[in-house]
């Protein structure tokens, strides 16, 4: 018999997080999150996204053992601003038992029906900066800190239960040594001169902070036309600023400003933390923090997290400025491998950014939908 219980206590939330560690304990491709960070993400008193999103965390039990988990989410800004009556589900992990998957998804349906939503979609997080999608290809590829790994049978369960593909994403990888920087080195200076632009580079995190709100404003503008995009509000800006920006090597954050000191482009690239997180195995102490610091300084991988260009500059070659600056710092640090995080296959603007790079799609993922 399968029993579903909402995780409410600290112990139950810890169990919720730790189930994934048990499920993937022998999997070389799964990247464990930092346990304390994961718990903070689910804490309504610490994560401001949960001020505008309703979330319930469910555990599935069979024979008194945890066999699955899921988060049922309604992003109320998505409902009110975009008028999309959707209940999300995320942080989904389960043993290979379709009845467990069915029981967990039923809890998501219940929340959606209770609030008169018209469909459910997932896996996805609370907001656009959370993890998204279930793997459909690339199960033999190591993950990274901003994606979910998943078992091949997840998509089989979803499709057998009548869910259909809603969105498709792809992830790519390329060798830094394969990059031919001739074009963007050639055009960067010309574009800066023609449009009176300048690049901003940093060596200290504190020097970045005055520009971060502008960056998130530009992020909101750049991605606003994508379906299901919900703007980041002021409270979330402050939270993400503290949680993410201070964690990234400042040399990997690049801004482009116009003559009036308005930001018109940005790029955020992160060191590859995958191997460090594997070594940390969810714990910062006693050695996890050391492994992360070492990766921050010495990783030979970088992950392209976010790139944005103001709409009025998207056809003017501004990315040449960003790529030149990133190429300079990556070369200086001996970077060997570049990773592109999940990008919507429908986002042609992003795909066009990489047309001159020798990239290889190594993973695909999807979200699934069901009408309620």
C-alpha cells in the first residue's frame, strides 16, 4: 500500500531532501545539492519566492519506507500576471513503480483542482531561475549544480499516465580549444565604437553589487517574450543577489553599458562545481566548503548560466563584446570545457548566439503537461 504524506516538520523536510541521496547513491552522473541550501530553498521564511508561490512537499511511503517525493506548486504571479492557470510540480524523484508516480501526481492534481487551475506542468521549480525538466537524453552525462538528474523511467511513467510533452530543452558542451575567437575579437571594438558602448569587468564581488538590480531588470526585459516567463520582483532580486552572485567568481560576470551608463547586455558564467559537489556529498563541513572554494578558483570547466541582450541591441553584434571578454578570462584561467545549461529549443535568439561555436548537444530534457 502506498501512503502519501505532506512533509511539514524539520525531520520530514530533511527526509524529503535525503531521499534523492538514497536513490542516486551509486549513480556517477547525479550531482548532490548542498543539503543546507536545499532546505533553505524550501523554507518559506528564507526563500522570498515562496511569498508569491504556494508549495507543498509530499513524500510517498511503501512498507514504511520512502519511495518517492514531489513538490506541488502554484506560482501566483504566473496565475495573476500571465493568466496561466497552471499548477507546477518539481523536485520529483521516485523508485521505478508507476503506482508511486501516479499517487504523487494525484496530489499535484488535487492542489490544481482545489484552486481551479486548468493544467499541470513539470518538473519545474518555483520560478524561472530554478531547475527545470526531466532528462530524455544524456543519462550517461554528468550533471551540474543547476540541473536535475533523472532516471530514464521517469518519462516512461509520465507518458503511460497520459502526460504529454509541453516544452523541450537542450544542453550542449564544447571545447574551449575549439573556439575561433577571430570574429568576435574583430568586431568587438568596432561595435563598441559604433554604438558608444563599454564593457565592465570585475575582480571583486563588492564592485558587482551596485549593478545587479540593473542586470535583473534587463533579464526581465530580455526573457519576457518566452512562454511562462514571470518577472523577478524586488524581493527576489535581493535574495538571488545574496545567494548566487557572491558565489560566482567575479571575473566571470560581464556587463556591457551604453553611453548613459545603462546596461544593455550581460553574461554570467559559473565555474564547474560538479566534481566539487560530488566530493562534498551534500555537506559544507568539514571539507565540502574547501572543495567548492578550490573549484571556484581552479575548475577547468565553465557553465554558461545566463546571457541577456536588450531587445534593441539583439541584432547589432553586441555578444561579440561579451564573448571577447569571456574568452580573455577563460584563456587566462586555462579553461578546457564549456557547458551550456538548458535552453528552450524554441528560443532561436539563444540558439543563434552559438552558431559559430563547435557545440555538441549532449542532453535533452522536457517538461510534461496534463489537463485538469
